[in-house]
C-alpha cells in the first residue's frame, strides 16, 4: 500500500484516537530510522501517513527555569 492509501484507511477508520496512538508509537522509530525508511518499508509508510493526519503534539511548557514568579496585581 502507498502512504496516501494508508492515510485514507486511517481517515476512514472509526477510532479517532488510532492515528494519535500510531503516531506516538512511531516517534521513537523515526528518531532512529534512516532517510529511506519511510519509503522502503510498510512500517515507515504507515508512520508517515499517521504523522500527516495526527494533530500536532504541543509539549507542556517547562516553567522550572523561571522559578516562582509572583503574579502582577490586578488594577
């Protein structure tokens, strides 16, 4: 199957969290994969399709470097 075909299957699937779960599972694989992995393997094509369809992952802000900053009083 091609990446667009896999993406179409994901888009038509009943489970809305499926793409997010697949994308999360693919994250560590992407970091170790070579450049051709997404084109050579079915696993890579499924991960590419999931990445294209998944909403962006917004990391939690890290406020630890700022310490405890008091709030400004309301006027």
